[in-house]
C-alpha cells in the first residue's frame, strides 16, 4: 500500500529523481505532492551517497600528498618503534613534537608529557592523529552549536604491536580499533587516562612479547595508514555535517514558508512546502560536497556554497510549483517561465 499523500503515478525512482533534480526544477511539479517521509528517506540515502563520494574524492586528491609527507616523516623521525608497551619515534624519542601534515595534525607526546590542554592547542586542525606512550588515536571534530563533537578511533600499543609482528597480519590497514564519540574535553581526558601511562595496555599482549624487540614502522607506512584512516574520517564527518546542518537549514526555511502560509496558493500546504525544500537540497548537497572534498574549502566554505545553491534552486522550484497550481492564462509560448529552468 502506498504511503499516504504519495503520488505513486508520477514519482520516479531515487537515482532518476536525483539526476532530474540536478538537471532542472521541472520535475518538482511532478513530485511536490509526494510524501515528505519519502523525501526525507531519499535525503538520507543521498547523504550516505555523498559521504561515500566525498571519501573517494578526498582520498584520491590527498594520496600523492600523503606519500610525499610519508617520505618527509622518514627523514624527521626515522621510524616508529612499537613494543607491547610503548610507541615512540626513533629519532629524538623523548621530545614532544607536532607535525602539520596534509589535512591532519600529527601530535607526539612521549613519557608523561601529555596534558589535556596540550591536545590540538590553538585548534590547528579538525582532523588528526595523537601518539602517546600507551597507544594512538585518530580523530575528527565537528563543531555543533558551539561545542566540539569528536569521532575517535583508539589503538593500544599492544594491539598495534601484535598486528605488526603477526606475519600475514602485519598490515596497518588491517588493524581493528574501537570507535567512540565524545563531546567537549572528553576525548582529551580519555587519551590521558588510557594512553598517557606507558605500558598501561600491555596486558593485552602475549607474555612472550613483553621482552621482544621493537617493531619498526616507517613514516611512509604510517602515512599509508593515515590515508586509510582519513577515508573513514571523511566518510563519518561528511555524513554528520550534511545530515545535521542541511537538515537544520531545511527545517528553518520550511518554517519560514509555513509562517507566511497566508501568501501561499490554496493548493499548496505545509507538507508540500517541506517536500519541495527537502528535494531542493539535492543539487546543492552534491555540488557542495564534491567541491569541498576536492579541496575547494580553501576558496569557499561548504556551508556558504550549499546555502547559495540551495537558496537559488528552491526559489525557482517553488515558483515552478506555484505556476502549476495557479497557471497564467495569458502566457505566451515564448515567455520565460521559471518552470523552464
């Protein structure tokens, strides 16, 4: 049974709808009466699709840069020395350091040098890797209503050592790690509690490994691992940003239209307005996401580009629907009509 309010006779599939929305606003006159629930579901699917595309594009764009950064790390730190108890640099292992790498920040705190306020001091990046004596963590942050939300992956030194010294499993990209979400200072406090003390997580290592020789991992190998982690980070942060921020924009704009409902044609109700607004985000989300993933944020922010495209598109889309509900009787064939856009 079709959903209430769904125009099943004229509602094309998800991919067809998406392509036609990107081609113009004429399709909006066919789907504006369809179910808002279906529109929201398709918005969710598009957000997932855009997140995947952003992860692929961002990884391809940054691949050569990460390879070059890996070679530079080889010169700066020599290699990472990993034991069941600790992770350290081969060169100057006792000196805390911070490296600004492509897209991320690499922070190194040996011994007991880590303090919560040291983490990402000055907010130099929204993505990074933190190396402490007891393990490492990769992270990404999103600012939501003035508070930082962190998505982090934790990897104890013992787990890293077991993976690197496990023969066929000695592949950084095959290492499993736990993912968690934090708000505010919770992430830095967890780092200090779990990883700031050398050997705290060594109980997970096999007894025979405790006196084993360190496993060396080059900067190039670490850069390859960081690139794979970057792919996951882009995927997660793009989805969170698009779903939360675009969803909020749609709700606010729809509410504004609802408040001025007295000026709307009688054939258009709030559910139609909501459907129009949700579908109007499709071209803007695709364009802004791909532009941002390709490095365009250095020119214009995702938010500004999205709002600009969305505002113009929904304006034409809304007028196209109004023209259908209230057609102009005296319109000439060669007159410009917003529904032709």
